[in-house]
């Protein structure tokens, strides 16, 4: 008996010893690994209100691969997560499109 109970099939349990789902082998089973992502932090100059933060968040969110954006009005810091590094020109263009300056 293992620490989780009997290892052989009982009247209500199928025998799963050596079985693999859908005919796969142990090397074929994905164990829930996640894709790599990057987190970047930048300063944005000129934001003075919540509308400012929403504008910056909207523009940065539109950059291909960006999955999450957090804008802190008090510090002027923008932190975002992306599937891959964001080119600095794309970030600068997005911030300028919102009406602000990337420091």
C-alpha cells in the first residue's frame, strides 16, 4: 500500500498501473510549465490625474504581447508584463500617443 492508498484496482477503482492518458508516454505529458514573460518598469512624465493613467494604460496595453499594465500616478511609474521584451521605440510611441513623455 502506498501513502495514498492501495495501488491495485478495487471493485470501484480502475487499474491505472502503467496507463498513460490518451496513449501518451511519460515524456509527452505537459506538467503545467508557463511561458517566459518579461516585466518592465519605466518612468512617465506629465501624468496628473486618473485620466492620464488610463490613457497610458490603454496605449501600452495595445502593444503586441503586453499582457498586464500597472500605472502609479503618484510616482509616475509604469510596470507592465509582456510575452517578450518590448522594443523601446514601441513603448516610447505608445506613451507619446497618450500625450506623455517616457523618462
